[in-house]
C-alpha cells in the first residue's frame, strides 16, 4: 500500500511540475494596428467571420522584435500567456501563400 501511494504521489508531482512547462504556445494571425516601442508592445486585430473583430496587445521581451513589425502589416504571432499578459515569442509576416492555408 505504501508503494502505491508513493507512486501515486510521484505521478501527481510530475503532472503538477510538467503541466505549465508542457503548455502549448498560442497563435494569432491579424493586422498590426499599433506599435509602441517605449512600452515594448504591439496591438494586433483579428477578424473572424462569425466571431467579429478581436484586438489583442502583445508584449515583447526583446525590443528588437518590434523593428520588423509595421502598422498595417499582416502577421502571425506565436505567444504565451502569463496571467493576463500575452508575451510574443515570434512574429512572422504572412505571405500570400500562408493566407491560403
């Protein structure tokens, strides 16, 4: 019985520790509405047919990421959620070939 509870405790501890690390990054594709280098943020607008328009503001840890982000440009952002904050990990321009996927 002790062995069972030991294994169960170990499995639970692994799930609790690995859970946040195994969380997948999120993605959003849309048009850049604003870039604020001082605040290290940019705002992206996504329009979905049935859901309407959604705007999200992303923070970047490296301000150099913002040097390639232009207002009006269509981009795909890979990001993580940290509480209420969205942290951009990668920003890629959307090409014509990417739009059809």
